[in-house]
C-alpha cells in the first residue's frame, strides 16, 4: 500500500459544518489524571490517535486498568500512589512530546529505573530541559548524548519541593514539574512564561492544592502535595489545532464558509483566531460555554476578499505555536509582507518547523527571509501554483503533511506528499474531513 497522497486540483468554494477530533492535549492529560484518580473515570470523544493510545498503553504498563469500547474510554485509577512499579519497565512515548515529558513528572518516585523511548523524531528532541528541573526534586536521569531519548529515570522516596523558572513557554515542562510537585513535600513554586494551561485548569476543577497567580508575562504557580484525586468524567471537546487547518483552508478559498462544532477555545490555545482576525478574516464564536474550567464554542468563519499582511506580535506565539506552519500559508497569499519573530521554539517540535515552513513557501514560489527564530514572508494575493511538488523526508511530522495538503488544495499544482500515516499521531480523520469538504 502506498504511503503517500496526491493533490491535483484546487478545492471548490464550500459552505459546510464539520466536527473535528477530540483535543489531543486534553485527551492525554485526561488519561494521566484519570490514572491517578480514585475509582473509575469515563471519557467520551477521546482522541484515538497514536499519541493518545501510547498514553493509554503507558498507564496500563504501570498497573492501571483501561477499558475501550467504541467512543467510550474507562480508566480505573488506583489513587495518587497507585502505579505499580516493577523492574525493567520500558515505556514507549512514540511521537508524543506531551506524553514523554509529562509522564516523567509522575515517575518521580519510582524505586526502580524506568526507561523512556520514542520514535526517530521524538528521540531528536531536547529532554534535558525537563530532566534538569526534575533532578532537583531528587530523581536521577541518564540521557542519550546527555540530552535525548532513550532516557532512564530513577526516582526518589524523599522528594523535595523546588523553585523553577520556565522561560521558554513550554507547557510540557511546566506540567511535568506540576505533576512532580504533586508528589513532593512542601510547596513547589513555578514562575512560568505564558503557555497552555490545561493542566492548571484541570487541577482547579479537581480542587487540587494548586494555585495560579496570573501576571503580564509569567504565571506564578504554587503546588502542594496531593493526597487524593477524584474521578474525572469528561466529554473531550474538539481540537482547535486540528480545526485550524480547515479554518485556514476556508480563509484561503474565496466565497467559502465553515462552522466547526464544539471546539476548545482556551485562551492559551486560540492565538490562531486572533491572527486570522488581524489578517482580515471574519471569525465568530457561537454557543460559548465553560465546561470543567475550559471554554468551548462553535467557530464560524467566512473567507475574506483580501488577506492583510501581519506583523505578528510575539505575545501570540505560545497560543499559536502548533498552528504557525499553516498560518504561513495565509501570509503567502496576503497583500504585503508578513513578519513572525521569536519562533525558535518551532524548531524544537516534531521537525524543525520554521525551516519546513520556509521550504514549503519556497516550493510554491514565495520569497522568504529567515533567521534561526524569525521569518519574513512576501505575500502574493494572486498566487497560483502550476508545477509538480514533492514533500518528503520531514521526520513524519503530521503538521508538515497536513499543511502541504492545505497548500495543494488552496494554491493548485500537482502535489505528491509522502508519509500520509503521520496523521495517525494526532488527527487520523483529517483526510476524511477533506473529502467531505470537497464533495
């Protein structure tokens, strides 16, 4: 079976209503919280992607019972100290940086060495950024080349609280330290640059001894030892990162309208909406509600006649960090020069995404000027592609694949995009929804 797709025709104008898959960040966090809870937790609309399945397999290896049936997942938690540590455990995070980093905070007290492995892409990512703060709690780490997976963690029975400054805007590092603080004596204090706050919101909903003081640039988080976590029943909302591909496909396609149902619009995740509006796109939230601490809404978008260039404020970076690859396509068709800066974190993702953004734009004939943390994009409102383009050797980064599909559908040309299985990590239904929009 061939592991590539071809895109040969631009998509026609459409007016559709869709539902995208469950939120990946919330799905993985639900699995981890439910595994620590007392009793049976249930989740509906859990994202059944490779990353989330890896999280389920991980907690099962730690002695947690899990039942999967159709659209329902049940996890039988054994309490905050309910993991069954054994000798010679190997946990495979596969492609998931969220799982690979967050689980380390929960393994902080393992009496036996536990090995964490991942796929080729995850094994190239920086794990020293999380082993350094976690080692201050008392755990010991051994990393490949002092930085990468595979790594081994050896926990400590006596865990000390720490003070930690997270200045990259990494929700994964912040969350791992929060989880470690939940197992430690005293009060762990975290000064964290603004980033996704799903862990904090779930902790607040569960009434855990975790407080957050929001400041202009950083949040001050205090974490005390957790004695008990109540069961967590959850209807997982749709993922705005997945929805962003269809929002931008709509914005790039004249005379098109789209409604995406029940999407998580957490402020720390919805930077793409702000960017769309700044570029002249009409976007509205409908049926807004708060569910278990998270904002959800239907998103309605109407394509504009002209896209405006943007000098993107870096304050929007953390809230749109997973969407920038496809956002660059908006800039490619904007009227003027767009500028995005302070984006070095993009190259710490599944692939060096800032470099890949520039590569894709070059392939479609768009001039860019890039540095190691910025990109200037010279937009062309009349952009049309009339050539063959191949996309391959991108470390199977699902967002490179999906961005390439959106580019082909929006600008034309004949695209051959390899490693279509990459979408299994985050959005297995992506191509099915594309098919619905084309019909």
